[in-house]
């Protein structure tokens, strides 16, 4: 009897220990439902714990989904940030390239400007120099040509003078020949007259009548000798005049020959000079033509270089402006992309923090679910313990009643 009684007491004590030992935990878990607590080890307590477990499971599933969504959002935000950062880096590289292109375009614009001013000045100076040389060569040619023309005109005059001198020499020579014949003839006549006069004088003096003839006859004879002598003297005087005329014709002929010689030499000298002047005129004309070609080419080259340089300068200026506009736009886009990337970075950080918070919330919900499941298990064991304790108590009571009956 003492043994049975002791067993019953022990069973009831066990129920009390189990119930009292887990009361705080169970009441804490069930408090989430906001309901009154049922008696421990009862169906109500178990159902309340199961309701808490189901609620915790739903909250854990919801928290997990939110955590997954937050993680996906964080990953998406990180991807978006990475894309924005990549875009910003790309635009910054493009901005650097555009800036370098603008700087190069500025250098090319400056060089083109220098080429359009100082670069073309040398070409223009060359053209001016060639033009000045052309002026000098033209002046030289003009002087040479004028001198050559004057020489050519002089040759005409000298040729005419030479022809006139030649004609004068020929006429003088003819006159000399005629005077020579006249002088020879006069001399012959004078000689013959002197011979005749001398013979007449001699014959008159030797005539046998001399001394015996009458005075009239003697005077006539003397007058005949005088006439012969006078004729001889006249012939001598005429021969002298013819001789002087011949000498004059000879002098005229020699003078004409000298004039012809002078005219011929002058013509020859001028002809040789004319040939040299013709050569100089031809050479200076050729140089003038060549220099004209050089000057024309230099002017054309200068004009072309100026036009080309100005065109290149305008193109470089347009390119510089385009590069400046492009650089400004790319820099603005890069600044915008950098700001966007910064914003996306903040958003990514916020999304990461949110994902971490959702993950922590899920961990809490999972822990609460585990706690609720453990609470259900505890309530199940409590119910089993209560049933066992009740069975043991009933058995002990029946046994005790049987022993008392027997004792009676």
C-alpha cells in the first residue's frame, strides 16, 4: 500500500515539475497570439502552441520571401550600380579622349593659323621677289631691245652712206681717169706745140731769107714764131691746168676711197655690234620670258597656298569648334553619369542594408518558428506526461481503494 501510494505521489509530483518548469517558456511563446493561456498539458495549450507555430511558419515564409526579394533587389541595385559605374567610367574615358582631341584640334588650329599667316608670307615674298626680278629683267630686255633697234636703224643709215661713198668713189675714180686722159692729152698737145714752136723758131732763124727779106716779111716771120710760141705756151698752161685737175681728181678719188673705207668700216663695226646686240636682246628676251613664267608660277603658287592655308585654317577652326562642343557634351554626360552612378551606389548600399535587415528579420522569424515548433513538441510531451500521470494516479488510487477494502 505504501508503495502504491508513493508511486501515485511521485507521478503527481512529476506532472507538477514538468508543468511548472516550462510554464514561463510556454506562456512567452503563446503571448504572441494575444490570448489567454490554457491549462498546461491540455488540448487547449497544445492547440494554442500549434497556432503559434503555424503563425510563426507563415511569418517565417513571408520573411524568407521578403528576404529573397530584398536580396534580389540588392543584387539588381548592385547590377544597376555596376552598369551605371561602367557607363560613367566609359563616358569619363570618352571625355578624356574628347578633351585630348579638342586640345589636338586647338594645336592644329593654331598651326593652321600660323601657316595661313607666317607660312604664306614666305611664299608671297618669293612671288614678290620673282615679280621684282621680272621688272628688272624686263627693263634690261627693253634697254637691250632699244639699243639693238637703234643699231639696226643705224645699219640702214650706214649702209646707205657706204653705198653713197662707194658711188662717190666710183665717180671720183671715173673723173680721175677722165682727168688723167685730159691731162695726158694736154701734155701731149703742149709738148707737140713746144716742139712745133721750137722748130718754127729754129726754122725762122735758119731760113735763108733772114737778113735779106723785107721788114714786113721779117715782122710776119717773127709774128709767126710768136704765135707758135704763144700757142705752145697756151698748150703748156692748158696742160698745167689739166694736170692740176688730174691731181684734184686724184685727191678727190683718194678722199672718196677714204670715205668709202670709213663708211665700210663703220658699217662692219656696227654690223658686228648689231649681231652682239641681237644676241643680247635674244638672251634677255628669253630670260624675260623665263622670269615671266617663274613669276606667274610663283604668284599662282602663292595664291593657291594662301587659299589652301586659309581653307585648312577654316577647316581646323570648324574642327576645333566641333571638338569643343563634343568635349563639352561628353563632359556634361560624364558628369551626369557620375552623379547617376553615385546615386545608384547609394541606392545599392540602401538595398544591401535592406536585404541584410530582411535577412536578419528572416533569421528572427526562423528562430521563432523553431521556438514555436519546440513549444509544440513540449506541449505534446506535457500532454503525454499528464495522461501518463493521470493513468498512474488512477491506477494508484484504484490500488489504494482495493487495499483499504481488503483492510476493512
